[in-house]
C-alpha cells in the first residue's frame, strides 16, 4: 500500500514482564538490574514500540505479524533486527523520520540516569538527532503493573523530496520536432 500524504503519524505500544536472571535491555541499551524483560526475543519493550510505530505510520503489518513469536528463528533475537526492517520499509516508501517521542512506564529501575545513553543509542539506530527523540519515564502508580515495563511511542514521518526532473526548454523541444 503506497502512503499518499506527505506526513504520516505512527503510534506503537508494547509491554513485557520482568523476569529474574536475564539482561534488561531498553532502547538497545543493557541496564544493570537483577531482572530483565522476558519475551521470545530480547524483550526490548522500547525498540518494539518504536518498530510498531514506524510500521503503523506506513499502515504495514505489525511486528508480531512480520516476526511471529511462534517462529523459532526469532527466539532471543536482538530487537534491532526488527527495527531495521521497519526502517527499510520507511525508506522504501519514500519517507524519513521527522521526530519520535516515547513514554516508558515501569516501577524500576529509574530511567533518568540512563536517558542520555538510551537517546544516543536510538539516535544511532534510527539516524535522527537526539534532539528529535523524546524519552520520558513514569512509575505505574496505582496501575498494578509493577512487574512489567510498558512503552508508548509516537513517530512522525515526512516524505523525502525527490530530485526534480531536469527541465527541457520549450525552444529545444520545438527545434527537435521541427
Ligand atoms: Mg514486545
């Protein structure tokens, strides 16, 4: 399906449960913590939400359809693989990312001290400046989701300007026809 607008908004959401004894990966960064996020892949809740936001902006199939958890090849997969597929689709559709904004909801660890590292890694992965990447974090007060990490992401895509076709002057065209 070829998108028709010059800008496209995308929204992604994901959640993963904390499990003891596995690495915690958020936004492509490994954080020191006794628990990590379980899942079929590396459980990177933020990269999954970014991937789904990009796919959603293109009205493409979602991450679970492209990389089914039932497929053993994605077991323990590095989530940058999913993100790279979404980025390829964005490029192929003729778009680039204008900016992205995210909110993480988790009781621990505190994300504030890691925001700069996460922003830098996402900037590297998606190819836009850190100033265009929002990273916010909240605790799940009263939600009863203390054993899970949740990520919400919004992205804006803009159409890449294609180089103008070389102009052929009328005179030249006429003289050729004559
Ligand atoms: Mg996920």
